[in-house]
C-alpha cells in the first residue's frame, strides 16, 4: 500500500487530517513544513526519501489576493512552488507525477487588462475597481455555482494516475468557465453573434 504523506504548516490540522484518513484505512502520515522555507523543505525531502519511492506530488498550498498582499501571494504561490519542486526533484523517478495548483488571479488580471482602455493614472490616485466580482462571474457560468472539493480531487486523481501518463507540461483550468465568463464581459466586447447561454448542467467539449 502506498503511503500518503500529508504536509501542512499547521500541525493540528495536518495531524487531524492524517488521523481521519487512517481511520478509513489509508496509510497516511502527517508532516509539518512550510513551502516558503528551504530548511523546512529539506526536512520534507528526508522524510520522503525514508518513506520510499516518490510516486506523486499534489501541491495545493496557495493563497489569493483576498488573503494577503501581492508579496506574500508571490512568496507562497510562485516561489513556494519552485522551492518545493526543486527540493523533491532529486527524488523523482520515471513515472513520478506532479500537479501544482495555482490561483486564477493572474488569468483574471490578464483578462481585465486586455479589455481595459490604456490611460495614464496620476500618481497617488487609486484606479476605480471596474472588474466583476467572483460571485457575479460564477453566476455567469453554466452551472452557476462554485466548484466542489470532490470535483477538484477527481481531476487531480486522474492527472496523478498512470492513465494520464501522456499529459505533460500543460495547464488544466478547473474553473467552471469563470475565465471564459470574464473574457465575455470585457468592456467593448461585441455581443453580436454570440451563442445563447447553455442551460445549467450542459457541457461543451472541443477537439
């Protein structure tokens, strides 16, 4: 049986999660580490090496701009991901899979900037918030709701499985079409010829 090493910087949370999984029959062990701390990650590397072969990594630690300023967001989401991957790379073997979660904030920001009119902003003057709120964007998507934990977990489970061996070096957007809705709502975008919204529950598959 594979050993699931749960990692979190909060000891109480990660211990409780490991205990819950162990109660359901899984071989789960807790480990306290911070992805922004090299020494902490060195300890994680040693623990993984002792456990055996590195089979898969699911990196879902992350924060959004609503939780911290941009410096902290970059430190956790960007630098933290790089540090974790660098720490575990020496343990990777053929077949080792890694899935890293990332915030949608950069895509939303890019969408907003692409639709904005270029203009000078005087120093000291704040730009008026013009972008749509996340709640409003969710209401514009086909299912009109936020994603469920199980829906994200199912995608990660597939990507870490042998069935996804040919999926490499790509981004998988699990957003219920939030980014598409944001692009559709950009200022100045023509609605002419736009297809009618699909009813909730319908899916669109493109090849």
